[in-house]
C-alpha cells in the first residue's frame, strides 16, 4: 500500500483530523480508484472534489467536446477550453489542483464489453451521465462486477442521489428507475440551475469517499431528493424489486 508523503499529510490535514477518519483512512483513499462517467456539470464537480480529497486514481470517460453553453455549470472549463475534448480539458484542470494523483482518460462511447473492462480496474463508479440508457448500461455492468455505483442526477431545480453496492437483498439502479418510468427529461430539454449540479456532484464525491474508506453510512437502499426551489431535503427507502431483470436475473 502506498503511504502518504509529508506534503500529503499537510495537504489533507483537515480530513485526517476528522474523528474516525485519521491517517489510515486517508492512506486508504490514496490507494483507491474511481471511474467517473460523464464530465458535464456533475462530473466536473465530483472529479474536482475527489481529486482534491486525495484519491489515488481517476479515470474520466466522456466522448463530448466543450461548447460555450457548458461553461456556466461545468466548472473545470474556461473560454479557452471551447471545442476541446472534455476529458482532456478536465484532466489538465484537475492536475493543477492535485498533481500527485493519476488520471486516465477515455473519449469514446463504450459498449458493454469495453465498459466492463474499465469497471474491473476501479474500486467505485461515479455515474454523472444525463440519459437513462447510459445509466441503465452502467448499472448493468456494475452489477455484473459488483462494483459500487454512486448515482446522481440534476434537472431544473431538483436533484437525486443514491448509492448501490449490490450486496445480497440490496436494490440496483434499475429497481429505482422502474419507479420513475422511462420517460425522463434531460437538462437540454428542461434546463438546470448551475449551482445545483455542484451540490449533487460534490455529494457524489462525498458518498464515493465514504464507500471507498468505509466511513459513515452511504445512501444504500435510500434515495435523497433535493428541491432547491424550497430547499427541502427528503429521503425515501426502496427495496429490490421481485421482477427486476438486472438484479433478480437467474
């Protein structure tokens, strides 16, 4: 296991000071890796906080390029980033925050086989995508490898957050999505308030850290719902569905 350097001990002092976190947890985080899929508003925020918190390795996946309409909420990019690949611009920005971590990139749309290979190389997956088809693919592949999944979503003034660790009798993302139906709008269609993606993305990073370091109680089998119009936070519990074609498949 890689040990913390003197500079890292100083950099992460406020986390190490946390009761129950200490040097051992910080060192564990240094030896963990996260696969972040989607480098839009959620992914920019989640990757920035995981990077700054001291995770050892990130792999960034997104096949899109940066446009001017991205800049108000995708905080890793600037006007100079327009037309660049998101993963390349994001890697450059993240390494300025923390040059000690390892960052790989993938600028391709992945089929199941390629995605499974990537998932196998990481300890957690952070889903920052914005369409139901990709979310279902990520859940399906994470379930096959039993790799924890941190799922976040933001649209209009509303956000959702949940964690899936695929233990026995725990639901998967498909169990949750069946409750909402398949006709889900995207930010392009319905809009989104810029700070909201920062809220959800940073919470995804926090849940990933908790899962990776066995710290606190992650949002497993629970859905956190945020209405920022009224600043109300609500939580519901949900269970594995008997007819789920993903986690109940024999």
